[in-house]
C-alpha cells in the first residue's frame, strides 16, 4: 500500500504538468509529440495493447527519448483527471526529469523502458 501511495504521489505531478500545458495525452498525441521532437519523457501503461506500444516504442527508440512503463491505463488516465490512457508524453525537460526522479524513487508499479540519464 505504501509503495502504491508513492507511485500515486509521483504521478500527481502529471496533473501539474497538464495544467502547465506540457503533456501530450493518449497514444496518437504521444506519437505526434515524438515525431515533432517535443517529447522529453514517455510514460506507457503496463496494460496497453502491444500494437499501440510497438508504434510508440519505435518512435521512442528512433528519437532517443526516455520512457517508463507505469502501472496501468486507468491509473495513468486518473493521474491526468481523465479516462484511461495508453501513453503520455511530457514535453518539458525539467518537468520530465522531476517526474522520472519521483517515479524511480517510488519503486512501485513501473519498469524502466530505457535508461534514465
């Protein structure tokens, strides 16, 4: 329970990022942010379809963007105050760094998709 609370607290930063206008929500918006070179961090839902993940992971690899796999679509969407989401892209570097630091510090419900540097 404590680990899940840490993850939820870390993901609450996504709401702040949304209000600041530095989040692309959903798989299509995430792919667009990646293609346009705006994505700094991509968060994937652990229960996302393999088809959607393959499309996003291809762009993540091509662009060298950092990514983390987060618990599930429902939790990812709830962190942004909306419906379940497959993926989100954070487009502001300082916000991306802080969010990744918090997620990696929470040690719950996610796996690193790429090395965080």
